[in-house]
C-alpha cells in the first residue's frame, strides 16, 4: 500500500484485533496461539508519531441506537466475557476518562447529524481494556469508549468516523477495536481457511483503492466482498468489522498500511494503520 504522507504531529487511526476475551492473560490451547497478536498490540506505540493525549476506542462490544460516548472521569471495567479463569475477572486498567473531550466529541457528532449520548455509567468493555493493557500498560492516557450503532449500517459508521476526524489534529488517537474475521464456527477446517483468506485479500485490495473508491467499497462491503464477506462476518454479527469503518471514516484521504497479518487458529486476521 502507499506510504503515508501525514504530518508527524497528527495521529493516525488504527483498526486492531482484540483477540478472544482475556486470551492474552491466561493459558490457551495451543499454548502460543495469541503470542503474535500480543506482540503486535504491544508494538502499537511504535506506530504513532508521538504519545497521544487521549485515546478514543470504537469497540465491537458496545452497540446502541445512537452513538454513545463514555464520559466518566474514572471509568471502571466491564468483564463482558464468560467462562474464563477467575483471575481474568480481577484484571485492572485504571486509565482516566476525559469528560471534557467527551463533550467535544458530542458536539462533533451533533454537527454531523448524530444524536449522540454522553454515558456516565458503563465501564470499559474487553474490546477496549484488553488490547490497551498490552499497548499502553501504564494506564496513564485518558480513554474514551465509543459505541457502534445498533443499525449496523456500514455507511453510518464511516460517517461517524469522519465526524471525529478533527480530533486527530488535537493529538487524539482513534482506534477501531474488532476482528477482521469473526465467525466463531470458522476455525479448524480448510474450507474456512479459504473463506478467511479470500475476505482478507478483498479487504487488503479495497483499502488500497483511492479514498472515494475505498469508502464506496466498504460502505457496500457485503456485496462488494462476494460470498466470503458474509461467511467471515455473518448477518447481524458484523460488529467486529464495523470498527474498521469508524477508523477508515476518520482517516480521510490518508493511505492505509497493513501493519499486522497472521493465520490465527486456521483463519487470516489483519490490522491496519491509516495515515
């Protein structure tokens, strides 16, 4: 993909995988399954021009009728995974919030026609705190979670990201946290490996297009990606793909670079940096 020409003081946007529940903080079978993804997440600061003053995370694990913005001064954690070892429900990530920045986000979204909501109750779900525990373990950068839309409308999520793009020039990092492949039935057979590979290649090609064309491709991803798209992200469950749309919308014309790619548990998974 084309090299970025972004200003060294402007934050890029990222689409990252967040794994499976608290997978990085427990034993797994096979034992080293998540090592490469964990190493990538630890390397995220190296992808940035400078330390961000705040991090906005659009998580696959928060959906709401209207965009919801976490506005707590000290957000807790939401252990929204089930059946994992007891110690994974005692993980901590005491990052501060940023209520003033949340209000700024609210104004930006209102200006784009979204009826956003400031949420002062919900904690950080595992799509937020699990990858950040690896990327920014000191938990000293303010974190603002952002919900997806219950409609799962692809174009709306692109527009959601575009509305937040000005934050990048204020040293705010925008992350979409999901998975480029997310069909829980798709692990363990050559058929599903082929599906994941086909969708991953389509995604790579679509994000290599000029800005207007890649927007159109991702807005119509279900049709444009062919059968592999809906097999990789089943109907009604594309919430792990749509954080990519938020990151892409906020990217503007900035070029995409694939910064991580792996065949994980028989399926292909990728991550992207914009700018």
